[in-house]
């Protein structure tokens, strides 16, 4: 059983930065793509960013491209989401997830391609 634990959320003002972390259990972390998703109140869960197992390929939602950066440290079994220039529209519960299957060259955007999820961490942005 894989466990994913997010941390780093909080209440921040618009325009500032925040870094989320997701610590994963297991010995095969580097073989799997990882993703970040978010769900705002009253909205569907949406894709934010994803990264390949090696960290060499990243993909982003258009709404966060240029402001957010996903990265990973395979030695620490941890994936990060650096969020800069936060906007009120970024307020949501953020979830990390592990992709289904190993060795994906292109990290997936669809939540259906992820099988393990963390409990989420709340990000609140005040304007």
C-alpha cells in the first residue's frame, strides 16, 4: 500500500509564494509519474501539474503555467509544487497522486490515470 502525505498548505496573501510537499512511501517512487490536482469549493477536481519518474518531463495546466513549478527528489521520495504569484483563483485543496503504471514517458493529465491519492492540503489565498 502506497501512502502519500501532503504538507505546506496554509493561508497566504495574493502575490506571495508557497511550496507544497508530498512524501511517498515505498521503494519504487522513481518509477512512477506523480501529479498535483486541486479542488476548489463547488468545482470539479482539476489537473495542476505532473512530472515523470525521472523528473525530466513536466506538464502544467494553462492556468498555472509560468507561475507553478513541479519537481521531485527521488532520494527523498518527495514531490514538490512551488507556487508563485498566488491568485485568489488558486485557493483549493491540493492533492498529490501517483500515476498508474511505471515508466510513463509523458506524465498524464487525467485523474483517471492516477491510482493513489493523498489526503490533501488546504491553500487559502486572501486578496
